[in-house]
């Protein structure tokens, strides 16, 4: 685990380094095909770091920073580079500030950089930066804008980069709110799947969610929310919704499944596990020689569409059940 801070200003530069006491992992974002970034490409974890940085500034009586897409593009590059070389010197030997020219902006007259690696939670990253004078000074410094980037090494360890500047280049106007996904994961834009517990999303952004593995003996039922969420498909384990203008928790609900056994003749159809109320198509097995289908019976509830037909449907009860097809002598054999 490590953190590093660097500040560059007209007339001189300086660096401060500190060891963290705590440690993380989250979601990176992807660059667009054009080489730039869009708001939808910024992961909830990136937005969380941005929002928490402004919380630190508010506590210090400093004005909020503006999240800038061009600085985020630069920070994404620096986060990836820090995987190869965790330093304010880039892998090719140049200063970190040379990244600004590569993305077409001039931030050389006043900027700063914070790096962090090996942390286990976004909140711990922020605490590590707050506890380090150099990083803290950058976060509350006389800057106007910020970019945030997150990248990963081959083991999944997270690398964070914050870039600060005294100008704006592609500023965003954001309406940010907390998002929690209970029993599931979420993603936005090109970001990877993440466990969204206290994540941050901008209102209007499309969020993709996927339910987690169901508990034993249960299956996914539907999604629910605590307000103002319209799911594209409530009944699908993977679906989307547009982030509302408020904090929200979405929850994956599960329901039990019960076993259905079908007896009577060879190759009877309908055996399986079903939720209560499921309409199951059932077919009686092949009747023994000299016999024909008579009727269906149930060991414990449920409802047949027509108990006197070999091919019919059965409404599953809220318990395990065995249904049996009975046979009677065929007309040719009856006296």
C-alpha cells in the first residue's frame, strides 16, 4: 500500500510522500472510441472519489472543485501508468504533467497529482490522503477542477490518480446521488461490474444492474427500490434504470422453489423445481400394457387444469409435491 503527492506551480515544484495506514478496489472506466470520455464512462467509484474530495474541501472551508472530463482522461492515463511505475515520473521518464499536453490542454501553470495504490475501500483511500499533509494540501488547494482515474493490475489491486488544475477544460455539471444495490452489482457506461454499496451516480445516467447468486433453494423474483426508480424490466435478473434525482437503494428479491415429482408410466413429463403459482405443463407417461390414462392426483395441493386429461397443466403449490397419473383398463381389455 502506498500513496504519493506532487504539486507543480509557477516558479518551482515540490513533492511529498507518505505511507498509508490503510488500504482498496473499485471500478475503472473505459475510454471512448474517440479517445475521450463521456459522463456515462465515469464509474460510480470515480464519482465517489470526486464527491468525497469536495466533502474534504467543504470541511476545510474551501469551494468545491469542478469535475473535468479532460482531466479525467488524463487521470485515467496516469492511473494505468502507475500500475507499471508508481511514481510522479511517467514510465518513459517524463514528469506526470506531460500528460496534459497529450490530451490537448495546457495545465502546466499550476497543477497537482495524488496517487494511491493497494487500498481495499474508497473511503480508506480518502482517509489515507487526508492523513498525509502533501495529499491533503492538494485536495484543499487553490485549484478549480479535478480529474479522477482508477486502474487495476493483474491481481485486481486498484491504483488511484487525482489530477488538480487551476483552469477548466471540459467541465461537467453534475447532480450526484448515492446508489446502493442490495444483493447485486451495477455498472455504468464502459465501467466494469461493481458491488454498489454507497456508490455515486449522476442523475439521468443509465445504470445496468445484475442480481447476485440466489440463496440455496431460491431463484430471482424481481427488483424493488425505495423510490422513483423505473426499471426497464422488473422481472429480469439483469436490467437497467435511469438514475433518479435522489439517493436510491435497489434490491434484488428472491423466492423459494419447490420440487415437483411426476409419477405414472414411463417418460412422464413435468419434473422439476418451480416457484409457487407456476403453471407447469405435465404429460402422463406411457401406460402399462392393457391400460390407459385415467386421471391425475396430487400428494399435497396444487391445481390441475383438467385432472382427467393425460396432457394438461398444473399450478404449483407453495410446497414440494408429487403428482401421479393413474391408469385404468383400456376398453379393449375391459369386460
